[in-house]
């Protein structure tokens, strides 16, 4: 009786964690052509998985996952796969702080948890109905906080800020004896003015504004066009939504003049547009972090004596509020500011608050 020969093993199943690596050539690798082909496909698949998230997002997810993993370990819970009750308890933990975590922060942590489960092919509680109900409850709790949102930076506010900045710079030119100190003061004034004016004119988010590069700028008769290579909604850079920066009606508040003046003084001809200024009066080679924009807006608004709560979002809020006050249509504001939800309506209502107010006719 003949014993049938054992069938030849099939090539290894293709998966992201394959130990096979991509090779330059099938013959040089020493592998069977079938194995080399599968290895090449696995490498392509692994690279696509790596590129599915922007580096900054991947890093944020990594940190958020570490927080979740440490919390589950501390409470003797299983992180992977995480049950629906574990995830709900973790969200409650994020809310159980002196300053409860906001809904965007919670969603970022949840996105990190879902991404980790998806990466490893583990089942997740993403579709848990009870979790969705909890999130709705937290959203209702945050309604009061949303009413007290960041103050909108209007045109009159920017004019006041620019006037104060110019006065401070003139005093520095008069009082500062060290050339290094004077150059630092001039660089900071030019940079901060450009950040505020361009940020207000484009309604770019702080993360998008901080990432602008010289190659993203193009000058036209009407002004500048900024085409960000990365946006919050298009991290792959496939849409390339351009933003128009029209020339201002006044030279002091013209965003085009402000941006060109900063680039000329800083000697920036390529790479990041907005960079840190050192205490020695030199300009850094890398872009500053988005948090710097919050500091710039806050410090400049407070120095100008403006009442309110100021931050980077004040620029986007000011863009929408001022546009609504000037009668710009809702769909135009949403398109130009890259809003895709009803969140912009809060600014539109604020912009029209004083238009036709009945109380103004009372004669008080």
C-alpha cells in the first residue's frame, strides 16, 4: 500500500504582523518566489497601516492608550479586549476630575482605544448603546460650559491689539540699548501680528496655522492663497482646501503685509512660516507648537486691555462672528472656515445678536 506524500505547505497567510520583510529582488532574497511575493504585499500593507494616521495623531493615540492601559492595570481590569463596562468606567474616570474632561478629550481617548483594538483585530465596544447614552448625558452636562466659550476676536479688537503692539515696539526702539534685545522685540511683534491677522483672515485651526510652510503660499493680485498640506479633517492632504488672504483696507491690519513683513525680517524663504524666537533674538529652524498660538492671542489681548477669555480659538470664533455680523451667508462662512456641523451656528447667533435688537428702540 502506497502512503500518499504529504502536500507541500501553502505560503504563510498574509497578515500585518508577518515576520517576512520586503526584499529588493526575489532572486537575491533567497526566498521562494511565492514567499517573496507575499512578503512584498505584507510590506505594502504594513506601510498603508502606518500611513493611515498622521504622525501627530498616532502619537496622541499612543499616549491616550497608555493612560487607559495604566488605568486598567491599576484597577485589575482587562485593557484588551476591553469590555463595554470597562470603557464606560474609564470615561467616568475621565469625568471624575477637578476639571472634568471635555467631550473632545473623551472622544480622543475612545478613538485611541478603538484604533488599538482594530490594529490588533480585537473586538471592541465601539457600538455599545449604553456608551452612546452616557456620552449624550455628558454632552448635556457640558451645555453650560459651551455657553461660556472662548471670546471672539472681532476686527475692532484686532485694531486695538495692533495699536498697542505698535506703541510697545516704538517704546522698545527708544528705550532698548542692546541690538539683540531690540531685534527680539521686533521679531516677536512682527510674528505675533502676522499670526493674529492671518489666523483671523483664514479661520485656520491652531494646529493648521502652526504647520503652514512657505511652499504653501502663493501670491496673487488680490492677496495671498494659503493651501495647507495638512488639516484636521484631511490629515492625508488629499483635498488641499485653499484659503484666501485678501489684502486689508488698512496697512496696519493687512494680513498680507504682516505675513510678508515677518518672513522678510526673519529671513525665512523655505520651511515652516511661524517659528519660535529665542531670547538671543534669533529665529528657530522648526515650527513652533500650536500651543504658542494660544499664548500669543491671550497675552496680546490682555496687554491691549480687552475683557474676555482669550485663546487660539478666538480667531476662528472671531472670523465666524464678524462675518455673520457683516451679513455673510451661513454656507459661505461654513465653507471658508471648514465647518461641517451646526457648531458654527453659535457664532452666527452671536454675530446677529445686536442687529435689530428690540431693546435698542426702547429709548432707555
